[in-house]
C-alpha cells in the first residue's frame, strides 16, 4: 500500500505544480486578470454601437439643413490654392446642404443633398465603429459627383493612411480626416461642433489640402456652414422639396431624398460592411489564455513541497515502524528459544529476566550488554537472520541513554515492548512442536 500511496501523492504534487501551464479562464480568483479589465479592445462585453462609445454621436445624429459658402479657385478647382485672403480667381459660392445622419448599431449612414448654382449633388458616406472601441468611426465608402469638389471621393479603407476616419473630440465636437484620391490627391479635414446645449445648431468647416509635383502643399478647397436640426424625417423631406421650388431647380435635376440606396452601387453590400464592421468581423484583439497568478503558483509550489515532505515523512515513519516490528519479532523469537514463560513477558519475574540477561552477557560480566554480545545472541539460534541495518536499529532502540552498552533496566524496558511479538513467537513455536 505504501508504494501506491507514494505514487498517488506524487501525482497530486505534480498536478499542483503544473496547473499554471494550462489554458485557464482569466479573471478567476486564482488566475491572472483579463486584459479586458484595463484595455477595452479586449473586452467582449464592451459595446460596438456608435452611440454607446461617445456621447457626441448621439448629439450629432438626426436631420439637418445647413447654409454656407464654399470657396474654390476657378483657375483650377483641384490644384489652385485657396488662401484665407481674397485672391484673383478665388470665388465664394453659396450652397444649401441637407443631411440625414443615421446610426444603426455599429453602422453609420450619411446622406446629403447639396444644392449649389441650380444644381443638386448627392453625397453618401457609410462607416462603422472599429475594433479599437475608442469611439472613432472608419468610413467604408464616401461618394460624391460634384464638379466643385465639395466632397472628394475617398479610397476604400485598408487600415492605411488613405482611410477616412471620424474622431470624437468631446461631447460637442467631432473631427474627420483622411487622404483623398482622384483628380487631386491630398488631405481632407472637417470639424463639426455643436453651438448650443441641445445641439440643435452646429457649425461645420471643411478644408482640402493637396500636394503638387514639387511637394508644395496648398489649401485648394474651403467651406463653412451653419446647420440647424430638423425635427422629423418627413419635415426634412418637405423642406428639401420646398427648396427645390424656391431655387427654381429644374425638374430633371431634382433627386428624391427618401431612398438613397435606390441608386445602384451606392449602398454597401452586407459582405462589404463586414470587412470593417466589428459586429460581423473578427477582432484582432482576442483575450489570451490566462495563467495561474504568480502568488498562487508560488503557493502551490510551497504547498506541494510541504505535502511532499509530509508524504516522505509518513513513508519514513512507516518504514521505521516496519523495521522496528521486524527486529522486535526476531528478538522475541530468539528470547522464546531460550526461556519458557507460560503467559506473557510481563509475567516474568525479575529473577527470570536477570537470568536471561546474564545468559546473553557472555563476555565480561560487567552487568552490561555490549553490541557484540547482543549480536552474538540474536544471530544464533533458529530465530532467523537479522541484517546489520535492523540490528543497528535494534541496539539503538534498546540503548536508551546511547552509552554504547545496554544495562539491565534498558533490557527490561525493551522486553516489555516485545510483549505481542513474544506471544506470537510462542504460538509459532508451539505449532512447530506439535507438527514435529
């Protein structure tokens, strides 16, 4: 049984010591904290919805009408500079802007109709939140066909510098920036800010910067407008239709504002959405497997060592007890060969014990048994052989004062401990005699 117990305890210790090497669930009482507790990107419970990530998005959502001025250089609307001061060729053109900004979970829809110079131009923008979960929006697509570059087209996002993104500044402002591609390559920036507590009025400014072949950067487009919120979608539609009439917009130029996705190829497909939408794409921020905390591992190691020591100590005690049983049994058998006591050793008279003591003390009659004398006694007779280790343990058990010799009192004390073994030896001897 002892070897089996030893194997079992070793297995338990091994499991304790190696438990930290296996994948575990983070955030437990014994495991390392989840990264999601300090880094929102790794938190699967953190919302991907736009309005949950930044307050400004909810304040900027809705139907709006804006009026403003755009400034371009008619000499070259894509490359000629538009400085802040009046310059020959730079003109200011009034425009009216109707915008519907709608958020649907993690997705962002912007549909605008820009009326300028008896012409209406649609503008479409589609974006989503990101796996960063920091409130920023990435635009999947921005489309416009205006000839005055009011909103140049942007490349589809690829995670590089050509990606158009919108960032929350605070609860009132958002900032949009991204590289543009097309007839002119450059950078477009837009700032949209609430002007009142309820964000019913906003100010919007937009600038485009391009780089010429010499590497010179110039602002080539600028616009500003003040925007007012319209309460409902139906009021917004009626305002657009009324503006068509008030500006004498030709019937063939009028665009139905009700369904922007009726234009083929404008709205993204679900497959396209899911290239960036965090609600249907795989996040690169996956919670790694946790490990047992360092303190816990140390505790397991200490506990394992203590447990191992206890097991080894228990085994040692068991082996010592087995050895003591062996040498008491052999000693008792040898005593049984030389004396005949009807009963137990405890019933022996002092005289009988003294006589047995003298029988063993064959050398110098000094009232003490030397180690050699005791060895001669236990190794003779029919009791069986005792190995040197067991004999050394036997002598150590009898020699209580560790003097190197056994006196009569020590001999009597040990004889009292061999009561059970002596009785068993007497039974065995009787059986042998009866058989013979």
